[in-house]
C-alpha cells in the first residue's frame, strides 16, 4: 500500500472476517426476529442487532485493542483514535423484522476521521461490496464500475424514506424527483451498492447517522462515483445527516448546484 493510504491488507482481511461473522449470525437467525424493542428515537432494534454488534466489538478489541469503535447499538469507544471502526450490525432493521430482503451489515474503518475501507453486505441477495481507498471497488470479488448519465431526465434516483425529510428539506427531494425519470424507495444501503455497478444513478438521503453512511465513501469512490453532503463537501465521520451520491461526477456537480439554490437551513 502507498504511504498515504494507511489501510493494510490485515485490516481488509479482518473487515471481511467481521462481515462473514455478521452474515453467519443473520442467516442462522433470519427466521427468528424476536426481541424487538423501540429505542428512544422511535427506531427499532432487535436482539440480533445487539448480539451481532457485541460479537463484532469483541473481535475488534481482541485484534486491534487501540482502535476506536462507533456502533449503532452500544456506547462509542475511543472515537478520537487514529483508527476507528464503524458498525451498523443490521442496516434496515425494520426490513429485517418485516422479512423484506434489503437489510444487511455495514462496516467501515476510518483513519483520522476519513472512511478508508467500507463493506456493504446484503445477505438476502448474496451481495457484498468492498471498497478500499486507492483500490477498485469489488462486488462479490469482481471489480464494479458506475455508469455515466447523459441527462438527469434519464436517471434513476433512490432515497431511503421520504418520511425522513423535514418540511425544510422536502424541496430538495421534490426537485430531484421532478428532474429524474425513475425513483426507488426503501432500499437503504443496497441502493448505494447498486449505484456502484450502474443499477442506479443518484442517491439522496437525510436523517442518516455516521454508521449509516461511513462505508459508502470508499465503496462509491473506488467505483468511480462521488459521495458528499448536500453542499458538496467530502464525507467524513463528522458529516451531517444529508448525503448525496452519484455515479456521474458531472451530474453530482449539477445536483449540488441545484440544491444550493434552495433555501434549506444548515
């Protein structure tokens, strides 16, 4: 690896071990979705979310005790460390509970606040994306590439849930829905994976937490795409809840300019 890309092969191999462990636990208990509870923010959590994150954390502490850990379900540890693992044990918990096949595990490794390694693993469709800064993104072990988009009127966009948009943010969603030809809702992390191999063209989201988006940067950039906040700033662990990704860099720039013309509070 080059000196400016601090992720080493041992980190990549370990991240794959984490993803394999999470997938094995999900597949063993896929039909047993008991132990559902509601968190203070009214999002859902299952016993499986907690069990997976507990296991992954134990693996990280044993292998890299000096690394930090940010997880959706448990207290953050050493989040100011140079290397920080970011975990979402089951992204799309509501889909998991309902049996909709768009849930999976998100894993990222950040160095000094910048996501350098990411995994999107979607067991129900047997799809796994692996992105590492400075390397081509792989889908199930094979390189994947975004597609160009001649015009937004020909684009397919995705958003996780229109209900997540506040009244102030809704003009952004409405504008992009009017400018694009097709829309996909509810695919969550899967939509960002599909963007890397030309399945979709644009992803717009709000209401995301760091464990929802951290893996996307190395995955999308390694496939030739771009991902930022709505102002066009690169994604870091400090990025806010609003995320924009596109396969075509020119169309991403066009959308950022469109959004800048809206009166959306920071």
